[in-house]
C-alpha cells in the first residue's frame, strides 16, 4: 500500500509531462484555418510567397447617414472603415508565419446573442516587410456578409496573398458583429465602400509614397470578392444597377431617404461611377434577386467576367429564383456558376470556431459558419482552388482554363484538378455573352 501511494504521484507527474509534450506538439501542428484536407483540389495549395498582414483604418468623409433620417432630412457623417491587408512578405529568420485574429460571435443588435470574444490562428506574420521584388501585384477587395467582419474569409485572403495578390478585406461599418445597425446602411453602402477602398488603395499604393503599400499593388488590375450582402454590393459596383423596386424597399427601411436612387440602373450618377479598374468579380451567394433588387435591364449591365458560387438549397439568397437567376440574367458577361449541391447559404466563410460549439450558446453562432450537408473545411479548399483559377486567368493571364471548363455535373465525370473519387456533389455552369 505504501508503494502504491509513492507510485501514484510519480505516475501522475509522468502523465502530466506526456500530456504537456503532446499539447505542445499539437499546438505546433494544429489545424489552422485554410489548411488543406487530404482531398483538397490542386490549386487550393498555398503559393510561393510568404504572407504579411496589417490593419488600417480608412475614413470616407461626408457620407449620407441613412440610419438617422429625421423629418425628411438625411444628415452626413465621416464613415470609418477598418480594413485588413494581406500581401506577399518577407519572413525574418526565427519568426513564425502565424498570426492571431481577434473576432467576436453574436450580434450587437440582438440581446439574445451577446458578443463573445474569441481568437483564431492564421498563417501570416503581423506587420511583416512587404516582398516588393516581383513588382506590383493585382489587388483583390473582399466584402463580408451581414453580419460579418473582415476576418470572415481568412482561409481565402491569406491563400490569395501567398499567390501574389494584395488582398484587402473591409469591416463594413454598421454591418459587423460588433456594430450591427439598420439594414438600410448595408443596402446603400456596400458598393460605395468597395469603390472608396479601391480609390484609397490606389492612393496608398502609388509609387514613391511613404506607406508600406507604395509600389506594391496594381489598382488598375482589381478583382472584387463579395459574400451575401458583399456579393450584392460587388455586383452593383460593376454594372448591375438596382431596380425601381429596390428603391421603394430602401425608402421604406430608411424612413424616407431616396439615397439608393443614385445606384439605380438609369441614374446618371450610377453610370458615371463604373470603374474600369475592376476587371472581375467573385460573388458568393449574392443576396437581392428574390427581393426584386434587380431586373433584366440591371443584370444586363454586368459585362465583366464573374464567378458565382452558390448552394442549391440556399434559404437566404435563394437559388433558382435568386443566385441562379442572376447568373442567367447576366447575358452580357462571361460567367460561371459553381454550385454546392444541397448546401445552403454558408458557401464562403471560415469553418465554425470551436467556441461556437459550446453548450448553451444560441444555435446560430454555429450555423453562421456551418453547412448541414458539407464539411466547411472542404468548401474552403474547393473555393481556394476555383478562385485561384478564376483570378489567375483574368488578373494574371495564367493558363487555368482547364480547371473551369468542366462537365456540368461532377457526379457524371471526374473534374480536372480533383483527386480520384473526390469531385462529387458539385456542378459548374459556364455561359458567354
């Protein structure tokens, strides 16, 4: 008995040491958002560049404040926009290409879903020195959903930076987890935020400037990526003018403002806002078609190459009368539609954080990220593959057409770039003007 009592502490200490070593090893080798599963398609792998990341705050002055309309008058305000920038970088010896992102779950406008801070790890180095040896990189602007944040698609933003892009993701004011405001702000400001950030990145990236972006990016060669309300705004930014029905809905939601009228198809201000520096768009689950925000005339204004990504069971943006209808109506664009069969709306975000799975939390904290019929990490890898192919073709002139020109149904014939038996549950459509 005496021997046992002496042995137990030693055994317990050994278990602790073993557990500590195992924990250290698992931390070192832990899954990081954006890492590859064994069945990831070919172009999902990271590129040859190391990645740096920095935070900036931009201010869009003198904007209409449609959340505070009073007596028919719309005040103005200086609109702050926090952005995150990922870019090819130099990683000093002894430094790990890892970063911790601070995020919250919950909704600031819903008392049943209080804000809960959490962190997650990415593969980039905070404030790393830019890798400028290859000249100016194409610019990619990323717009999150409602609600969301600039960290919602880090699996994709980091991946693209590793392939030679400067990627900037926007925190759309009054549309994030932390500062959720009335929906009218989101309806008006998405396209305006995108265009403002493009101008600011062009300014900050001018050769001879004093910012870390000076000479690093080519704003004349820009792609937009938008998810849900981000897709809604991105499509409007490149030519899909809103309908008269959209104006009516907006005016009701804003308490009388007609500010959205400047984004309607026939508005002179809208036509003047079209920016030729934007070459392509990736629209994940774009919202608005089922609610009448576009008509045939508006969709005919889409002329630039567009990759639509959707779930066939999307119950937020709609599929047949929503995303697929936008794809079919964009008759003047070279466009693709990638469909995740049986997926719902979450075909774009990072995987659910571990914190979202804790007992007692509102179910939507998990379902903001998760797909019932799909592994979100697999969706991430497939998105990395197809966005790499699409942007590679249209922003870099790469020979990636074979990865997009595919049989419509992956169940009928294997897809190029996918490992054996792994290209199932997907559809790809392609239509030209």
